[in-house]
C-alpha cells in the first residue's frame, strides 16, 4: 500500500516512504530510510538482510521510485515477478560526484587558489632576495632533516616556499613565472564569486604564452652575456651565472638551443611569435598607422579651412542611462529556484489486468523556495548536490505550505493502488529592474548642413519681384529640411564634390534626448507574490476522474504528473504500453464532462516529451501582473532587438518573444477576451526596453478610444504624416495614405541599404554609428517602425483592397528594413484575414474564439475555441503552439507610463513619414486651379530640370536645385497642376507629359 510523501524543504532528514510488507508474509520489516531497494536475487534465494545504514548515508542515498502495489485480490493468487535492478553508477562514484558538485567544495578550492596566489607572490619575492642562500639547503633536502633545513632557510615562507621558488623560478621559467600568479588568482576569483566575465581559456593562453615567451627572451639575453664580443675577448664568466635566475633553467636551455640553431635569427623568431600571438589573441584585422600621402593631407587641410564642419560643434556622446540589475542569487537560492526533477517509475509491461481497485495517490509536491534572497539553511548543500545528480530528494514537511501543505499532511495516511502522481507549484521570480540600452536616434540638423544654420527667425527667401529666369541658390531653412525624407534627401553639397572626412568618434544618436529616463516599475501596480490557487483536494479529484474516465474505456495509466499554472493545470500522463494515442485524443469531450470543466485541451503527444498532456482549467484563476513579468530577470537581461513580454506559460515561466524575429504578428479573438490588453502589454514592453530614438509607433485605431491614451508620447515614440494634427490615426482614408507612406518609406530604406551594401537594418545602423556612412550623401539612422492596427475588420469593410494591398506588401518586404506589423481583429473570418495577409504573418496569437472554424482560420489548427478567456491565449510560431496567460495591465497603469514619458524632453515633432499626394483631403489630387501669383519662383527652373531628365521625381528637384523636401514637394504639385507631370503613382516616379524643351517653353509662355 503506497503512502504519501511530501517533497517540501526541511532542515531535518527525510522520513521513509516505503511500502510496508503485509502481515504474516514473513518478510522482515526493512529499516525506514531512503536507502536503495536491493536487486532481486535468483528465484528461491532467501532475502538478504542488511544492517541499518547510518543516518547520514541514508539521507544521501537516492530514493527509489515507488512501485505500484498489487491489488488485494491478486496478491494471494500469484507472487509478483521480480523487477530487474536498475543499472547505475556505484554508490562510491555517486558520493564522489556529489562532493565534486557541492558548493562548499567549490568555495574550498576557490579560496585555496586565492590564498595560493598570495603564497606564490611572497615566495617568489623572497627568492629574489635570498634565493642564492637557499639553493644549498634545497639541494641537500634529501640528506638533511627537514627541521634543520627549515632553520637554515632564509625564505619568508620557510622550506616549502624556498623549494617552490627553486623549482618554479630557478629551474623553471625565471621571473616570467610571476605570470602564473594572476592566472591562479583569476581562477580562484571566478570560482568563489561566480563571475561570468572573462574566459578561462583566454587567461590560460595569455599566461602560458607570457611565461614561455618572456623566459625565452631573458634566456637569450643570458646566453648573449656569455658569448665573446666582436674583438674575441670573453666577458666576465660569473656575470651570466649570477643572472641565470632571470630566465630559469627551462628558458636558458630553450634559448641556447634556438641560438645554436638560428643565431641572431632568434630575435626575429621571438618578434614573429609575439606578433602572431597578438594578432590571433586580440583578433587584429586592420592596422591604422596614420600613413597617408602629403597631397591628401594638403587637400584635407584646404577643405577644413574652406568650410567649418557642423560636427565640430556637436557635443560629445554620452552613454544612455541604464539600470543596473541586482546581483545573482546565492547558490542555495539558485538551486532552489531550479525546476524540480521527478524520479518517476517506468511504464509497467502489459500484464493481465486484475479487477479494478480504488485509484491510489502517490503524491509528490515539488515547491521551490519562494524567497529570492540567499538564506543560510543547513540542508541547502545536500539538496543542491542531490538535485545536480538528477535524483529526487525526499524532505520532511517542516516548512508550512499554506492550505496545500495542510491538506496534504492531513491526508498522508490515505493509501490505495493506482498510478503514481506528482505535481509542481509555481516558482516566484525575483523582481529585476529593466536594463536600459544605449539606442541611436535620428540625425540632428547639424549633421545635414555644410555650415552654420541660419537663425530661425531670419529664413532666406527670394526677393520680391525677382525675375523668374534668374537662377537663385537658397540655403535650406529648418522648415524646409526634413531629416526623414529617405534615401533621396536633398544633398547640400554638389554631387561631384567629394564627401567630407568623417570624424573618428562614433556617432551617438541618443544626444538629442540624452536626458531621457526609462520608465520604472514603480509606475505599475504591485499585486504581491502570486500564490497557488489550487488545493490538493482539487488535484486529487481531477486525477481520480481522469483515471476513472480512461479506465472506463480500458486505458490504464502508468503515472500522472501535474504542473500548476496561472489559469490551467497540465496533467502529463504516461499510458501503459500498447495504448493508442488517438484513442485518448478521442475522449476529450468525455474527460471534460467528467471534470465538469469549462473546456479541456488534450496535447497528444507533448512535443519533446514522451507524455500526453491534458490541460484542465483551475477553479480559481491567478492574475499575472505586468509588473511581475517586466520585473523578471529574463526580460531585464534579454538581448533581443524588440522584446515583448506576453505573460507566463503553463510552467510559470515568463514568455518573452522578439518582434524583430517574428517579424509580424497577427492577433485575433472574440470581444472581451483580452486583445486590447494584449496590445497594451506589447506596447508597454517595448516602451520599457527601447529609447525613443530607436523605436517609432504608427498607431491605427478605427474604434478611436483604445489607443488614444498614447497621444501623450507623440513627440517621443509616434510617427505620422506631415501636416496631420492627430498622431493616432482613426480615419479610414488617412489609414490608406499612411500605409502608402510606409510603403514609400520602405522603398527609400531599401535604396539606402543598397547604397551602403547592407542586407538588413542592424548592419546598416552599425555602419552609420561607426561613421562609415556619410549623412551628406543621404544616409541617416533608421529607427524601427511598428505599425499597430487595432481592428482590421473595420478597415477591410470600408477600404478593402486599398488596405489589403499595402499591408501585404509591407508584410512581404518590410522585415529587413525594420518595419514590423501588429494586426488585431475580433472577427477572424476568411474575408478579413485573407490568404495573402495570412501567408505573410508566420506568428499569430489567438485569444478565445467562438468556433473551431475561427480557430483554424487564425492558427491553422483547433484549440482556440477551448480557451477560457480573460487573457488565456495560444501563441503560434511555425509548428510550435504555446499556451500563455497574457499579463494584465490596467488603463491607469498605461496612463502613468505615458505621463512619465510625455513629461520628459522630447523631439520638436513626431517622426514624419514621407508625404503622399492627396493626403490632405479627397480633392488633393493636384487638379484644382492655382493662382499664378502663388507659384514658386523656382517653378520654371524645376520644369526645365524635369523635362530635361524626363523623370518626374521630387528628389531630382532636391538635388539639382538644392531645395528642401517640402518646397520640392510643393513644386511638384504645381508642375502637376500645370500639366507638365502626371499624378502621383505611389513609389514610382511621375510621368513627364512634356517631351521636349521647345514644347515646354511654349507652355510656359501660355501659363
């Protein structure tokens, strides 16, 4: 009869949990302890009696897996077949492994190395002062008693110090042996303090090379001191002998051998060895010695005198503020927070079934420590050693576990037969402040101008009454210059003029908002440490119902393991051999009926495991707060480009995904199931990890109320069309213009990547920060742009193809240039999520939907219709399907975060997207009449330039006439009104309607 054992942290030895032999069986009672079960001997052999093991040995020995007891009726009929003994390492080997993995043993070795480095330093230094006097004492060590030899030793550390210094310095590598001391100290420091920085292999290679190279070089010097000079006279024979300790015996012999082989070439060999080591060890790939021709230096000097570069007045880059993460937890706490490893019984071989008996419960509760701070507990070291050995550790229930432990202790006496059952409790994680990253920002005006900019109040403008035929050169003012114009931005310098020399200092784009402070976790609500809401009675009842329901259909279970999550509990079952998985899968509705649950989900089998999962909703759900997710160490220390913390999985792990790797996200779910909260969680995650310089949002909210709270961060994180007042786009017609503008931005970014020879945004920005791309040639820093559409169904109903085409084009091409889409809808039907859109969104999120058809539409599989709502979602990335409880962020929390960012210094305006023709209204097509008096003074020159090149491009006017982006756009609209160029055609150049210059002159006379 099996008993209940509770695996709870305790300070004493674990009680025995072993089946008691039946009365009258004649089998002696075994000592209670966690000793291994002896292997069965040959048939008929009498049982071997064992002496009771010591208490310490019993505590360290591994606990065998519980064997299911046979039924009471079948026991007299047939004796149980002997089970084969499990093969494993001997007990001595396991004990040695536990000692080697013990943290106390690691600390012993680490402190020994630290003290050893100090010992070697003192011994070596003393040898330099009294080494000659101790040589005779060390040489006579075998013939003179140790006590007398120690009395004659002059070394500060006695006879042992003199012996070590003699062997390592005099007979070894000389003074180069001092390089051994930093290596010993580094190893001890790394073991004691568990520092991840620094590589042991690098330190070992540097130390060994330093010892060998320096010893050989000093040996060569000593050899040269003993060689005759040019006149043939021998030097002082005692000088080389007095300095032989510099190189040591090994260095002298090696240098002597090289000198006899190469002569003076030994110096060249040593120099070559040093150069090769430096090149390969420090990964030297280029040399910048500052060598250049005299003519180039004179040209650079003339260019510097002719114009004052704007970069000279730019302030020095300052690092972005960062938040330091707390230090790593102590070893005991780190081991306590690891996932428990269950020692479960292997599936039993198929045997004739006995009559059904009451299901038994062999319950194992694995709950890690709840406190992240290190606490000195006497049991920590054995627990860590056993956990590292992969064995289960049975602990006495001395630590209170709330209602779960109380009920478990109350029913510890219950016993029956059935499959083994164990479950895990959630592990609270320590709260870690998010780490800030140094993120680049867009270019300032000083980076784009050749010289000092004119004052804002005195813009240069053409004089009134000036003749139209006179060519006028104007300097672009702050209003005309658009830093976001794209690859064809107006170059202030002429095309044939050489680019200025770039500064040597890396470009720091965060200077525009150098005082920006990242949001803190104090802005979010603190709901305390989450507690498990599932009691043992509920787990027992669900387990019994699952076993009973499967037993009705002839399916026997070998073991069951329960993992408690925030909203659902995962029951992992191992069926007996010969059971078909499809047979269990077909019983989904029957199990749901027996459990009286809202809806269960069967995963058959679980990927990566040999088990079948049954997800059962908890009676009392646990809320996952956004603070606990953003404050986790996994999110704070992530290296992702666009990290998004969605919530927690069934195993209570924080689920973080990279939006830049997805690269687009499609969300769906019924009304009120958590889509808007999910969008707020995504936006909050990005706001907590990214600087305004690197990330921009384009927010589309047809419902007009969901995303309006983000208006406060317009000058920090939002992007919009020029001359648009509201940064949150709510009008369908403006949505179409915004999507077309993003397509133009995408094309211009690809032009920039093509000119720079880069394949993606990360490579391009890295080149720009390293000053390898000149901003005067149109290059600029490119931030990520995230397009968020809250309700796609409304846009598809009102705009249709006008919305679907640019969305599909962006989804297909915009990944490499940093434009990512997040599209949400509450009606995942095929006429909303079309095949073109669906094919380009590999990552999808589905909250609860109303039918299996909707689930297959969004996820290509069922399961979303069986979710329980309130943030319960399925995340699909390729073939992986992960169930996540989405974090909850309330509207006041979002408001506080936006207020915190909006109150700080921001840019002058939102990030401006390329202007689209007709974006100001329905009639903005350029066909309306324009007063000739309002025509630009450069109209004729612009018309001649367009007709001459037969290319209706705004960037052509910018380059040839040296005009700003906004003025060039107005000239293009005037040319369209005059009938010289055709209407706007998206990313393509406008058609030129006038074919020759003569025809143009006739047209100019008429208009």
